[in-house]
C-alpha cells in the first residue's frame, strides 16, 4: 500500500510522483484515474498501470485512485524533498470491505480540472485550459445538452436551434458558434472539422454518453493545434475496462415527445490487445412541428502494446442522422406559437466516417514521439423549400402539387497527418521541455447545389433537373510548430512558441445558374505566428498565468463562392488576422474552493463581409474585408464545497458554482451595406454576442444519490452588425435575454446500476438563441420548452 511521510518541507522543493496501480494478483491496472488534491493535478495509468505526475510542490496531499471495476483508494501523504518518488498501489476488488476509506458517490468527484504543464506531446504551461469530466457531472448526457455539458466553462455561447443534440454549435469570446467552426475540433486528438482551412464546420460530433472528458484550450492553442481564434476543443472517448476480457455498459433512456435513446458499449483487454466500441441510437418526434429525427453513431477501436515503449492504436468512428427541419419564424409567429412550423418538407442529413491511426514511441528516457493520421469521409445533404418564413410551403394551385424543393449535397474527403516530438532536458537547474511538430492536410470537397428536387414530402434527394452549381474545392496545408517550456525557477516558467502555415486554396467548376467571373479562384499564402506564455506559482496550489498568441481565420470556400449573378469577390481578399491575450489566476484551497478568473482580449481584424458598389451604372455586391473587432472582458469559474470545511469523510457533499463571463465586443472600424448604401459600423456591438453569459448551480451528493439544479442566464444580443432592433421577416433583430432552469437526479445501486432523471427548462421559458439568414431556414429558430427524461443503466 501507499506509504505515509510526515515531515516539514521547503516550499520551493518540487518532486515527481511515479507509480504503478496493480490488483491483488500484481497485474497492472490500465486507465485508472489518478488525482492529487489540493492542486487538482491528475492523470490516468497506461496499459501496464504506470503513471507519472511532475512538478509537485512539496507539501501534504490526498492521493485518490479510482477505476470502474475497483474500490476507490484515498490516502494522505507528505513529502519534502525534490527528486522522484516511486510508489506501487494495490486496488481492492469492489467486493472487498474497505476499513479505512469511505466511498462517496461518483458525483462528489471534481468535474472540472486544469491540465498539467506537460502531458504526452502536448504543452499546456501558461495557457488557459479546462477539462470537463462528463461522467462525474449530473447532466443530461443522453440528449447531448450543450448548455449543461459546458456549464462550468465560462463564456461558452451555445446555439440551441433544434433541441436534438445532434449538432454542437458553440463558441467563446464573441466568435461565431456556427457548428463550432471557429475552433479546432478534435476527437481523441484527431481533427473532425470537415475541411479545417476551407470549410471548417464540424458536422461530426460523438454522443456525450461515449465521452469521458472534454479538453478546451482557449485561443493560446493556436500555435500547436491550428490557427483558429477559438482554440482547440478535444472530445476524449471512454476506454475499455482493461481488468476484464469483456466488459459491457448500457444506458437506455426515454422521455418527452417520443424520445428514445440506447447507448451500448463493449471493451476489454486480452494480453497486449485492448479493444473498445459503442453503438448509439436516438430518435424523437421533437418539441416543434416538423422536427423529428433519427440519429445513429458507432465507434470501434483497437490498441496494441508491443512493449513498454511502443503502442499502436487504430479506430473508426461513424455518425449519421436525418433531421426534419422546422425552419424559421417571424417575431409575430414566435409570439403566437413558438412550436409551429410552415416547413413540412425540409430535411438535413450528414453522414461522416472518421478513421484514425496513432503510434506512440518512447524513444528514450527523455524523448517521446507520437505520429497520427486521420481522415474525414462523408456527405452533407439537404432537401429544402427555402424562402422567408412569411411564405408558407403550401400546394401550388396551378399544379395542384407542392413546389419543387432545392437539393444541395457536399462530399468531403479530408486527410491529415501529424508527427510530434517532446524532448525533456535540464537547464537552470530544472527540467525543461521542447515540443516540435509538423502537420500535413489535404482536403477535397465536391459541392453540388441548387438542384431541382421532387414535389414530395419525405426525405428524397432525387433530382428532376441537374445541379446549377457544380464545384470542387481543394485545400492543401503544411505546418511546422514549436514551443519550449523554460522553467527558470521551480515556480516560474516562460513558454515561447512559433508556428508556420502554408495554405493553398483552389476552386474549380461551373455555375450554370448565372454568369460569373469568380470561377476558377486560387489563393496561396504563408503565415508565421508567434506567441508567448508565462506561469508563476504563488503557492503550491495557486498559479498566475498570462499569454499572447497570434491567430488567423483563412478565407473559406463560402467566402469566394458567388451566391448570385450580383455577387463578386475581391481578388485581394485577405485572411482575417488578430490575436488572443489573457491574464488570470487559478487554483484551489484544499477540497473547499476551486477557481479560475481571468481578463482577456481578442482582436479580430479584416472580418469578411459584403459592400455595395456601383461601376459603370451597374450595382453589385462585393465580398471583401469590411472591418476590425475587439472583444475584451472577464471569465470566472468558482466552485465552493462548504461541507468540506467539516473535514469528515462521511459527510454529504454540496457544491455551489458560478461560471460567468462578460463580453464587451464591438467593431473598431468597418462598414456594411444597408438599403443600397454602405453604413459605418464603428462602435456597433458584434452580432450574436451577449454582454453576459452566466450559468450557476448547486449540486448535492451523498452516498449513492446525487442531484443538481442549474440556472442559465444569457443577456440580449443583436443578430447583425447594423444592430437592427427588429424586422418583419424575423431574419434580423434583437435576440432577447433569457433565464431557465434544469434539474438532474441520479441514483446508483449495487455498484453496477443507475437510474437518472432530467427535467429541462422546468419553467417552460420561451426563448431562442439564433436568427438564421439562410440555412436551416431564415428567421427565428426557437429553442425547446419543458421536457423530461428518465434513464436506466448498468456496467457489467
């Protein structure tokens, strides 16, 4: 078992804790969670049960070990010396009686933590980051409810357009939430944006019941992962219970409006081979008329440990759904009945495959190499009657049939490969870390749009005439990046970084709907990016951080694609460029208080928009760089556990949290077109950015019972850069503020089974988060009213 030391210590001393987690037979336990409190330093064991936590300040700690198949382990210890501490810890089977440890419900474990300075071939020193442990949260996972999933990440703006949870659309710091396209979105480290530099929408999202944790690296992640202003968002899937040859998990849910969800997973380990897979099916009739859907997702992964130094893994993930889209409403229609819809024939259907291969090599004691390759194969299909909500989709009296619908189809073929190397070395009397890497990306998108579809009412992609838009988009990217953590003292580190990107964008094909001089179109450009971060440990468990990082958003295919004969594109169209900067203080006070509070600035220059121009008596719409924006504000996450003051192990746990952000986002220069004139928008608020986003909650956990109540407040925002107050067609106008409540409850029994209950929007708030200008139908897109869900699950 774990040894206990009781000595005084020098505060400047740092040590490394290495260890191995084994069962009673001496076999290593993989994927055990290792958490050191206070400080929230944590990791998971490898395939042989080994773990390592670096740069631990001398002091007294509680070490917690947990695994789904073993009784939890917790013990205090003190250590005063620098160097390496090695330990072997034996976990007991859940059937054994523990005499010195009280086992609490899983929801008493912390659900949010911060990433270590270095992990694998990733550097997090001096960066604002958060890790959400979904399985420790009492939230509605079956419906992928994003306002609950990201509740403890301050400043996350969520578009809740249809209540399905099929598509996650989030952003931070005044960026556009549309399909999370301002972020570098990943699953297990693999990019899942459809075309990262040409069409960065993330059509693929894993089901939340399959996700172990979510890692979010804010704008300072631009150097390592990609140049996006929003940083990197990584969904880390669950892994197999490696203590079993075969392990099984199931969660069956049912709820309002015909909701049914079935999540099933299987995994295990046989000698050096580990496997894991899941299947998820979900369907619902939807809260609004014409909003039913069917969702399917599955994943299969294998991992083989050749030895302690080399590990190879491969996986294939798939997601597909058909969503009946209710489209938009006018303000008058929303006030009359937000559940109504005059679009009975609109459908949307993405189907995506994500294959991936990872290789990890511990080349030497201080040298780690990782190599990965992945791809996105799939389609994005829609069949719609597209017009303003003031026009009903009704029978044409001249033909006695519906009017033909428009069919649009995209086909994605995106490939990426990345190699990273981390070299540890000693300098200034401390261990330092150098990270270098190269990335290759090659994407091809085939776009077929404006095809004339059938006059039917079901999901049918058949054509009655050819596509009027037939284009091929190609994007090529090469990147090199490097960062180095200089630990000048045991408390103070500085991390400079550099990234160089080469991007080639090419558009070919034809548009027969109108004549246009904009096809073909090609751009080649290079971007050097620089950044620097710093971190200072005020105490062993409190640190200050600051960083500055350049970023950019490349010209997208949709920016250069003319939508009508009146559209033209600036041949000198520039990529949007800017930077992120922040300074903050984060830490924890024993198990009582945890926080991260920071001030940030985001500069976003050369935003792309449309101007009206006249040339030789001809008026046309000119897509160009319209202006610059600045968002500055505050983000604060604070969680308080008052019962921890009692210091008794048998107590219940109550936590109160706030996750609040203030955004002051305005245009500093620029102009847009309005009623045939170009209007100066300097000083206007940025569209879709509320001043306040505040999510607050209280959670209770004792033994096998846990419950949580969450309140979400979002202040008003404007839907366009002109800050239009209202419009007859519902496309532009104010997005009103709203406040709503969600309640969740869970009960676990016999260590294997659970019952969960969720009541969402329990006050039946009538609200919306988006006014659409086009897809998925112009106008107000109402968010769901009150709904409930009950779920039963088991782990065997």
